[in-house]
């Protein structure tokens, strides 16, 4: 088996991975970086982010306000040292993107424009119309091409982290095109593969969001943190789950029930005068409650409410929200200039992820993570919209620099050990490819996993449904071992990749359900019907979930407070 | 909702086993609101797990799922299925080598993409401490629509020149280079125009306009190519008078 060597491997080519690669290349032009991604970088799911990226830019704004909004949005589960560093670095990162060509929307005087976003006290969200993730990703990808020392492995699927002598030593990666498995060795590895929203049946996430980096770390013995906190975005299109950006409300859109009422104004859902610009967790709960109270609309794909932009006018929609208009017309046949858009809460983002410190470092020496894959504890129990694109940049860059430092002080792994681990992994992959024995169909297991998660870990949760989800998922894990696959070809075997992805999603799903079960309180996106209040006395801690052959093991980790003590979260 | 049956005639090719592409037919029930990609996903999940194709975002922004549908280049996640009759032919994008089934190889495109230097080139880079460049909404509008390309490569499948002249940079790559040439923050026109003027590049375009017609994001690469031709010529003419253009 061929062994390739680099100084640092980055797994994933979205915003966090590309930013990490550029940070390393800038810090040390002689450093040799491998950017390994299962898709060409411009296909990464960063591309689908729409509304914006937050950073303090206006004279009437302050770092303190951005920090406090984020702390409060997190329902006081965010680590305040991490949040402080984040708000300090945010503008610098967005300015760099501007220098690299990002087409940020502008004010008349040529300065960068900002818009309002949920849970933010002032207009601090930078935007490029309503395709911000697309423009950031393409800017980063195109900028990264300047650096010859960034060696891309496009369409290589990482199957395992190679660990020896208590440190990460590299990865095994399947070249999807040839079907060949390679050992890629490095002194440090950064996981930037995004989240795992695809484990749920109804999600804004693209097909590639299968929790790969989270599962890789988990299987290497690194705990996943705060996995019970799954963000439901209030405004997804029925059936497809396609995201309609929060910027639609930032630009003045209303949410209405079947009676045409702006229920976020009419009834007390805790969002106060913020109304439609309350945080995502609260608005998603409000929509579910309206539907449960019989004030939703009935459709082919379940009940929904309306997002109303008709009062904004065609010119404003075309100038600020052209993609929203394109999506609504294409996927639900509605022109938002004249009609209301059907929407319902949809799984969007995982606040949880690989447990890392403020440097992006895990407890496994040499292993780092950034972006949605990581839980650096910036978002706590609920992320504010437009913080995550900036997070990818701030902590992508920092984890890149820290991983490079680590790599410089480390030594190469033994080639024999790598080859042997590679051979074992190769045998596992070969046994899976076209495995005709075994009666379980992949689509069936995937659908049952998604159904179990939705029933147990939806917007509202309770003891019995969570227990049932944990049981069902453990059972599915057993059935997954008996998977039957049809495709024996080596070349571009997407069935094999999907089978590996399903294994990763099952890990993520079990971590979500098993982390949610013991948290007997309601905080941020984790809402228990049986424990409707936040309980700082007993639950102001991070949940850790570690892999164990017998089932997930749950532990705890303290929250880093700072200038702000927990207080009642009311807007 | 009214179910309807359709037959999908899908091109299959596995280089490990086949000498030449064949087709396979799948008859399935489709829903009225499906896109072409929904049908492929149904086939993959429930009929034939060996079918290979790329897709991800299913919202027309990642650019993965371009294919020929009834002979036309289409982004299948945006392609309304109900517009077709009972039989729908699906094949890999034209003008590219095929890896397998509906999966094309586009190493050549990636190389061309990089050749146009799709990044900001300046004689002196601005320090981050100096903040952002000023760019008026009008200056942004100069290049904005050319920055909307999702690299789906439908324009290459439609282009009559790409198939005959493999060296031709092609619509998307020229539009991308041109996008940076038009950006008020950039000073790299000279370097890019040199690439545009090079062997078999912008002047090979025969004004067929097919690229703009198939573009799912209304980027209008044909306009970019035509503007790039003029820019490259003017720059060349200037070069005859002045010894050097912008930074290389």
C-alpha cells in the first residue's frame, strides 16, 4: 500500500478546511499541506449558507455586545473565553475575505453593508446578497489555488484515523475514482467535515453532511461534546427541507399562522420585541406550538406556517434576497413577491461536535477540529445565525496555525505501523464493497435511523421518546453489520461510500440521543416536555459522549464562565 | 397526489467491466413535484444501488449534478421532471470523459480554472489593519453576475468549440477570469489577458451563445467571453504602445 507523507492533513474542503490550509501556507511557505475532501471543495456544504457572517463593523456596535449576544444566545452554555476570542478575531477574518475577493454587498459610500439577524442586537451581519456561503467558499477555494504547497486530494473519502504511540499519525483515504485505499501520513490532522444533519429525515443539509469527522474522532477515542443540541432552523421548505435564510426576516419578513396572525408578536414566545428576529430555538418552538394548537396550514408534506415577504416589494427582494425568490419559485412554485412561502422548522446545524479546546486541539495529540465538526463551545446550547460562517474562519485559521506548531515539534510515524494499519483498513473496506451476504437494505436502515431521531430528538423531547430512540438506534447499529450491498465495482462506487457514511451517521445519531437522555432540563435547542425549565444547579455543564463497544458512555465537563453569570434568557 | 409512471433510460458504463457505454431502463412511479434528481435518488435507493452519479445540495448551488437529460445539459436538482414525456433519457454531460455511469472526469476543467488566476492580483497587497477596500455598489455590479458561476459545467457540455478544440479555456473559466478583471480591487488584467490571448483561447469562441442559454444561474458566460476578447485585444494593442501592462 502506498504511503503519502505531508506535514498536516486537513480533512474537508469547506470554509473551515480551506481557511486552515491558507493559514498554514501563510505561516510557513515550506509546510506541506494535504487537503483531503470527499468532494471537490466548491461542492462543500458551506456553499448552501445564505444569510451572512457576523463581525462587529459599525461604529455603533461593540465587541462586548457581540460577545453578550452570543453568550445569551447559547443559553449560557457557551465558553466565554472562546466567545471573547471569536468576537475579537471576527472582523479581521471578514476583512481578509474582502481582500481575497469576496463580493460583499456595499453601502452607497463603498463600505461593507450589514444586515439584522436573529438574536443580534444590531446590524452586524456582513452579506453578499443572500448567497454568502457560496461566495465565501468560492473566494476561499479560488484564493487557495495560489498556494502550490496545498496539495489537494479531491474525492478522497477518509475512512479512519491512524493512531500510534498515543498520537494521530495520519489517515486512510479511499480514492473514490479508482477505488484504491491510500495511507496519508502526517504529524497533525485537522477535521473540518461539517455536521451530520443528514442523519435526520428533514434537514437543510446537503447529501454530504454525514458527520464523517465527528465519527472519525469518536472512533479514535475522542469524545463528542454537547451532541444533544441540534438546531432547528425555523424556515425550511416542506418536503425538501431547503433553507430559506433568516435574512428574509432580517430584511423585514413576517411569520404568519393560518389565520394570518403574526403570532411572534401576538403571543408571548419569549422573543419580546425582537419578534421574527428572535433566536432560532425560540422561533422553532413557537411554530411547533402554533401548529399543535391547530393554527398551522395542512399540506401534502405535513403542516406548515407562512413566511410573508409580500410587503417588501419586488425591488427590495431582488436586491437583497434574489436566491430566496429563485428557491421559492423553483421548489414550491411560489413567487414571494406576491405570495407567502410555506415553511416549517428543519434540522440545520449541530452545536455539538468533536470536543476541542480554544486552539481546536482534541485530547488526542495531533488531532484538531474546526467548524461545525468541532464543538469549541462557542455556540453552547443554541447558535446565533451568521456566527457559524465566521466561526469557520476564526477557528479554521487558529486550528491551522496550532496544528502546524504541533507538527513542527513532532516526529514521523513508523512506516511499518502505518502500512499494517492501512492493510487492516483495506481488508475492512474490501469486505464491505459489494457485500452480497446480509439482508439489510441501506435505504431502510437510513430511513429508520432518521425516523428514530425525529421521534426522539425533535424540537420537543421527553424521557420515553428519548429512551425509545436510544433503543432503536442501538438495534439499527446491530442491523448495520448485516448490510447487503450490490455494487462490487472499484470505480466510483457511491454505494460503498454511502455505506461508510451511514456508519458515521449512526455514530452521530447515537451520540445525539444518548447525550439528550440524561439532560433533564430545557436549555437552548434542547427542550424537554418533562423538564420545561433550565436548571443551572444541576446541568450547567457540557455533555461528553465517548465511544464504547457496549454503547455510548456519557460524561461531563465544566462550562467556562467569565464576566456574565447565567441569568434568565428573555428578549 | 397523482402518481405517474415514467421510464428512465440511463447510460451505464463501468470501465472495469464494459468496453463501451450501454443503457439500462428503469420504470418507476414519479410525483408531480419531483425534479429529475428525485427520480435518480429513488432508483438508487429502491431499484439499483449500483448506479453512480454525483449530487449534494439539491438546491442548485453546489453544482454537482449536471447531466444530459433528453440530450440537453441540465442541473438535475433544478430540472422539472413533469416537462418530459413518458420516457426520459439520462446520460453523462457531453464533452467530458466518463469515469463511470453518469460521473464525468473534469481534471481538464480544473486545470483551465486555475490557469485564469481566479484570485485577486495586486502589485501591493493591502494590510488587514487598513480595513476593507472601498467598492461602490456600481463597481460591485460590474462583475457580480460573473461571480455567480457554480462550476456545474453545463456550458462546456453545450459549447460547440470545447469538443473540437480541447485547449479552449471554455465559457466558465473565461467568465471567472473576466470576473476578476472587472473587480475594482484587482490589478491582474495584464496577466489574465495574456492567458486569454494564448493558444486556442478566447478567440476560438464562435459566438454560438449556447453556453448562456443552458446556464442555470444566468451568469451569461457568452457575454463574458465576448468582453474578454475585447479586453484582451485592447490590452494587446496597448502593449504595442506601452512596454508593460499591469502586474504579472
